[in-house]
C-alpha cells in the first residue's frame, strides 16, 4: 500500500463534492408560513436567480413565482402582518442601499414601496393589532440619519412620524408608537431616551456603558405593552434576560448563563410573551418557560437527528416550519402540525449533497496565552481520523478560517466552507478570537484597541495548539477569511509571515485609517464605538495606533503567496483597501493574485461569482498546500471575475 504524500493523495479515494453542489443555488430555502396559515412561501431559483415562490398551504404543489429578480438573489423577504402580501428588500450590485418591495398575493402585482435613490430602508416596527401598516426608517433626506415613517402597506402611502437629525435608532411598541430613541454618547456607550406623546426626554433614562454596548439592549414589548424585555450585561459579565414591568419599572431576572450571553428566543406570535430562550456556548441549548412549547420541542427532539429550530409560526400557533441540520447531511425543513404531533417533509435545501462524504464538526476549547478560552470548531477530511477522536492519524495541511465582524461569531453546524475545504484534503479550524460576540462583555472588551495585537495572538495560539495536538502540519497552514477575516489574513502575512504558508483575503481592509474615513454615512451615528474599539483617528495617538495596526505599511514583509478577492461596489470596505495593498506589493516587486468582481459588494452573492472565486481559491490552495482541486472548467466565463494580476501564480488558471 502506498503511503499518501500530499493532501490530495490522502483524499484521492474520497468522492469529490462539486463546488456547484456546495455553493450553487439551493433547491429551496427560507421557508415561511403566512401568519394566517393559508400559504407557504420559500426561496427557489428562477432562471438561475433566487426568487420568492408561494403556494396554498393545502396545495403546496400549486406554486407561483412571486418575484422576478434577474441578476442578484433576493437577500431577505417576509410576510405582511395581514398575510395579503410578500415584502422583500433588494439592493443594486452590492451597494447595500436596500429598498422595500411588495408583491400582492392575490393579484401578483409587484411594486416598490420606497422608490428613492441612494436610500437604505430600516424596519423600525411592526404590529399584531395594526395589520396594514409598519414603521420604516428612510435616509433619503440625510444619508446619516433615518427618518421614521408609517407605511400603509395597502396604498403605499408614507407618512412622516419623526424627522431624525441625531438619533441612531428607535424602539416602538405594538401600537406603532415610538417609545425609545437611542444615540451614542461621548464615551462610546448608548444613551436611551424615553419618548412620551412624541416628546423625547431631555436626559437619558437608561445609559449603557461602552463596555456593555454589544451585550445589552432592548428585546421588545409584549403586544399589550405591559412588559419590556431586555438582554443586559450591566453589573455582570454575560448578557442576562430580564422582563421589566412598564408601569412600575420593576425588573425580573428570567435567565442567565456564566458561559455565554442569552441568545435567541421564542415568543408567542400574537401576545409577544417570551416562551423559550437559547444559550449558545459551543452548541445551542434551548430552555423553555412555556409548558406547551416545551412539550413540542421535546417531541421534535425525539424525532430529529442533529440540531433543529423553529423558523416560522402561524398566528394561531398550530403550525410551525421547523429546520433540521443533521450536521453530516443537507439542511431540511418540515411542516409541523402541533395538535397532531405530525411532521411532514417540506424540502431539502440541497438534495445533491445527500450521500456525499460530509464530515462532522468538532467543538473545541483552545487556551490563549493569557488564559482566555477560545471556543472553536474543527473539521477533518474523510478517512483522516480512524478512531473519530477529532485528531487525524497524521498532521494535515490546515486552513485557519477567520470570521468577519470582528463583532460576530462562529457556530456549530453544517458549514459549506468547512465541508468544501475538508473534502479537498485540509483540516479546517474556525476560532472565536477575543472580540467575538456571544461569550460575555469581558471577552469582547479584551479586544479593544487590540487589532493586530492580542486578537491576532489568539489566532496564532490556535495554530500552535493545532500543531502541538498533531492536527496541523506546521509548514502548511493557510489563513483565510472575509471582511475582518480578510484583514486578519493580511495581518498574518505581514506581522507573522513565518506562521502561515499562504493567505486568502476576501474584502479585507488593509489601512484602518482609510477604512474609518470611508464608512457608509449611516454608520456615522455609531462611529464612536469604532474609535473606542479600534483607535481614534481624531487624536495623534489614535491615528498612530491605526497606522501601526494597518498591514498596508508592512506590505514589503509579505513573503508568502496571497490571493485577494474584492467587490467593486463594496460600501463597507471600499475597493481602494485592496487596491492600496496590491499597489504596495507591486511597488516592492512582490507577486499577488488579485480578483475583482464589478457587480459585487461586501462579499460575493451571485452564485456564479462565488463559485468562480472558490475555483480560484482551490487552485491557489492546491498550489501552496498540495490539496486537490476540481477542474476550473468554464466557471470563470460564467462569472464577472476580473483577474487583474497574478493569474499565472494559481494552478489551473494560467
């Protein structure tokens, strides 16, 4: 028997999972029940683009195409409160100026409810008792601030409720009355002001310090307005769940967990009363307050393998749509009749993945050098771990996959990027480094002013852990990620070039000064948060810190291969961020592969573009780490990929 010598050799006998199967359009996704229970809706392709479809609940095969997106998939849709219409948002070529559209279910007539240029809509409030109206925020008057309007969903009429010249956000109750306004204070925290009869209190009624600002906030009112829910970390570390009596102001602690913030919740679709809540440390754990909900969730747990959750409910709460992640099979959705305790299959998102060699994900706790614990997730290639203990039989090339944000987190479950890279022969490790959300404020605040410093140390510590554990081959570790993950990639190749064999930067900033200079205008009301957590460009000390943490100024230190992907219309990380570092590298005679998509923004949302870029990534990693790669074929011709430089550096491209 021949001993495998490369990552490609190790998986040579494992079925190749195609990029199309992993990254192409799902057959169906995003299923919802209309509030009245008469209709089912979902997302599915039409002429290759994800659109919204609808069918009567009792005749699901009688489906109608409800939307007609031609170029970009519809990113989000929802039902009107009265079940008469489907609403969705859409931008143009990734500019994130989302407008609101309506499709009348009876007639199929489609219309734009916010026909403005350079405008980004916000949903401020919806109601269970006022079914034909919602509150929306529009920044068409001043791009920095969202004026609040009441939108008549029947006529399309917009009525100004509040002209906003200073506030970052609002909270409304079920009567569509604004009850709170919030804005950032000088310290980077949040001042919350009550609104009474349209008047905003002169002094803040609640103050959330900057340290608590990502772990505290309002969870919304019950329909009768008597209870206001909060997630609050003030006076503690993790965000706990409280119920506040709106008449007396008295707060009652409902739930807390020392490991993680209280996360998702289930509330009654009509009353808004809390029924269950979730805590996600390594995996999600649901806790029930309502006995009826507990009975239903317990029954579902007995029926379903892997993880599951409730994705949609009818107003009478007799029908649910339930998602199920079997973890080593494609995600599927069921219709759940609660009275009969009956599950009816609705769809499998990607049936072409049935029977493919999908691999389990291993939760891990990795120690950082200063004592912090980093919740992490590891996936190994098939046939690399004979005893299933999460340690391969021999060290493997590894991809360190870094999440964006950085104020976000990685989680447990089916992850198509993990599955793709593992199938190509790599161990894949995702690390919740300090600054990641969900693990309490101390974990978040440990990252303040630590970009490229202890935040990056965590990633290096995770690599060293993987090497010492026999998981990773020390000389064959790639770093890859999008947004902050792209920045971390650039940091990895400039600040610690000896650690990584190569890097893949997707829409990552290279210069923190110019990043903060070019943020979208509607982020301005919260910009102090960036200054406190990243560095303040209005001070000499802060400006120097941002410069010291910017990979651009160390471009000459890049000695390992680098692939950069960028959307030309990105409003968050402008194309100039990638242009700058590519120009700096070329000025030093350092090779780089640079791919631009002229019709994309912050990430690649058209499947053709995502597949094309991943084809390039496969060839790049195969060149650097020795894993296998599916032939590129004609995928580049189907995309808008513009390879501006470095085509000859990637296996299969030249």
